[in-house]
C-alpha cells in the first residue's frame, strides 16, 4: 500500500523519481526501491513525504482512506468553489 501511495502521489504531482529524490536528499534508487516495495522509507522520510504531498502519514500508510485538502486561510466562498469543483469531477465519472 505505501509503495502504491508514494508512486500515485508522485505522479499526481507530476514529478519524477529524480525530482522527488532531490527534494528528500536521497538517491533516485531509494525512491525506486520504495515504489517497488523493496524497502520502506524511514520514519523521518515518511514524515517528509507526507509534508511534500500534503497528506498525513496515516494516509501514506493506508490507515486513512480519505485524502484531506488543507483549506487553511481560504474564505468560505473559496472553499465552496473547491467543493463545487470536486462535485463536478465526481459527476463526470
């Protein structure tokens, strides 16, 4: 599950394994190993991954099913616009 979440989040953010490795100051091989489920990232790296992808560590570990969106600092109107976009995207499926 963790390997799939890392790959999925990386791809959804549009960054390569090399770019993610640079953000985390690790080798590209580390990212590849995590995504191929050969090794697990350390707790410290797990926290950094959560920060980069703006998700909780529980989400990365599969303990949370839902992904949350941080709306801190947005007005109620802006949050309503985001909710409308989400609803529109769900209705397309």
